[in-house]
């Protein structure tokens, strides 16, 4: 019950953060697109796509480090937490240097006629790439601090930091809009400076807030621990790097065949997808420490229950936003942007469907990570990740349209879901049959129900005022979702638990 209360409290804090940052971020994107123009925005999305990858890489590496810290906290071994933090600082410093060397080698290759960028923008593109390398390094070495904050379930500071970051990004957008210099170069420079500033804030806070954040590598050096963490981080990084390169590779493949204008559409789709996914990821951020601590306390029953219910709630929360946005995508884009790049709408719709599929197994991955045995999962991930880009390249060779790549990635997400279920059964003792019935089938039926009702509503309100149409569709979608979730998504046992939580809250507030 205490774990459930902590998750509920932290989730509430993170939703306040999300409500503020999502609107700021979307408005910032509107300003950046207006300041840079479609072509420059496409170049930044292509060359500076590392920024988008940083969010993925940072989240993955933070989860890996947080797993060790939360595991030790669950086992009540607090002296080990200090050793883990120190070894994590050392490990991520080495990873950061390695990534810089790899990216510099990649840069020598991709700017030698490989990318489809106009000759007069090559110099700025190279400059942007160097700025992104700096951002990458400082983001990587900030991972131990973010992991420490997350494992201590300090979501209040995490929320504050996220709001500060969003506001600073908005300020950057205003600055480049009125800058006398090359807007693309200034945008890259300021974005790079932001990652350095965020590291400074996290480090300063952790040093004053947590006793275990005292760096003394000589005193806390632990050969067996660094070996265990290096092995875990190595396999984790293999899976993360392959997924990251696949994500970035989408932009490269699209650029080779279709140019920077279509890259701009991809960038817009990634923005929408990323902001809406935040709604579901927020809950996972609060749940992951509970999963890892359950494993540390050897409570396998709580581990499976948290991971199973987490996947279902993640899907529902994302669906809450995806369905009305999917149905009224053209209207949303016209409200949001002045100029909508070609293919942006269909890219975004397909990407949202892919994200929905991913929600059905995302907390299962956290459960597998909590066991510490991730070698086979990460090898399988890296192999599977290599396939979509290869298939897309072949299809584009035969003149298939740009959106084909997103259809391929939806199929890839389905295959990845099946693979994750296999490893969750093998490593965590998950019942695939129960999970398929209580999560996958229930989520699928809920989506079909909500989407069908919302889409019919669109045709009923087809000739109404655009604002009335949008309001009506959002209202119908939310009402249908609440009914469908209660009667289709939740099992009778889950409904009883929700009733019990309701009774506790009513007693607490004397209602």
C-alpha cells in the first residue's frame, strides 16, 4: 500500500511537470521552425538528431544506473549505494569519452558526400554536429546524478528541473528568432550550453541533498562492483546504442532518398510523438524504482504485478491523447504551425501507432533489467534493431513513399513486443497467457472501442465550427475512454483495488 501511495504521489507531481512542459515545448518548436525555416529545421533534425537520441540514451542509461542504486536500497545496503554512485561516475566518464571518439569518426564519414545537404550549408551542419557531440558528452556524465534523484523517488526536484529546462528552451527559441547571426548555428550553440547548465544544476543539488553523492573514487573503488556494473552497462549500452542508431538512421535513410524537406516532417512528427509519449513515460518514471526495489527485496510477486499493471496504465494514458490527436491531426497541425511540412501528418499518425504498441511491454523491460541478467535480451535487441533500416532502404530503392519506413517500424515494434514477452517469462516468471489476456487483448479492445466512437463523432461534427468540432471530439474520446477502461481494460480484481484506494482517500480527507 505504501508503494502504491508513493507511486500515486510521484505520478501526480510528474503530471504537473508534464502539463507545463508539453505546451511550452510545442510552442518552442513552433518558434524554432519559424526562425530556422523548413530547410534549416530539416538540417538540424538530421545532423542534430543526436539531441532526440540523447533523450532515449539518457533515459536508458539512467534506468541502468538507477537499477543498481534502487536494488541496493531495496536490500537496505546503504554503504553500497555510495560505492555504486562513485563507480557509476567513473564508468560514465569512460563511456562519454568513448562516445566522443566514435562520433568524431562517424562525422568524418557522413560529411564526405554521404548526406544530402546543400553545399552552402555544409559548414554550419559540421558546426552543429560538433555542438551535439558536446551535448552528448555532458548528458552522459550527468546520468549518475539523475539516477540518484530518480532512485530516491525525488520527483519534486525532477519536475522542477524539467520545467526549468522547458522554459530555457523557450528562451532559446525567442533568442534565435531575433538573432542577427546564423540562426541554425546559434541554435546549436545554445542547445549545447543548456546540457552543460543542466549537469551543473543536478550535480550541485545532489551534493547538498544526498550523503551518498560524495565522490571519492579511491576510497570507494570496488573491483567486483565495477566489473558487475561494466558488464551490465556494456550490455545495456549495446541495446541502447543499436536502438539509438536505428532511430537516427531513419533520418539518414530519409535524407538520402528524399532530402532535408522530408527530414523537417520527420522532426515535427518526432516532436509530437515525444511530447505525447511523455504522458505515459511519466508514470513509468515513478514506477521503475518500485520495480527495482522489489527485486532487491526479493519480492517477485510485487515485481510482476507492478510491471503488468504498469504496461496497461502506460497504454491507457498514451491512448487518452493519441486517439483525439490521431483523428483530428490536420486540425491540430493548423492550430500549431504556420507551415506544415509535407508528410508530417501521416508520419505523425504512424509514429503514434508505433508508440502505442511499445507501451504494451515497456515496464516488462524494466522488470527484466531489475533481474540484472540482460545479456541475451540486449543481443537480441541489437540484432532486431538492424533490420528495419535495411528493409526500408530496399523498399525506397524500389520507389516506395517516405511513410513506408514508419509502417516497417510498427511491424518491428510488434516483433519486439513478442521478444520481450519471451524474456519476461524466462527471467521473471511472467505468465504469457495471463499477460496476453489481461493486458494485450484488453488494451486492444479498448483502443478499437474508443477509436471507433471518436471517428464516428468526427463525421457527425464534420461541418461544425472547427473549435466546436475539436472540443466535441476530445470530450467524446475522454468519456468513451473512461467507460471502456473501467469495463474492458480493468479486471474485476483491479476494480476492487481501485474501490479500496478510493475508500482510503475518502477517509483520509474526511469525505
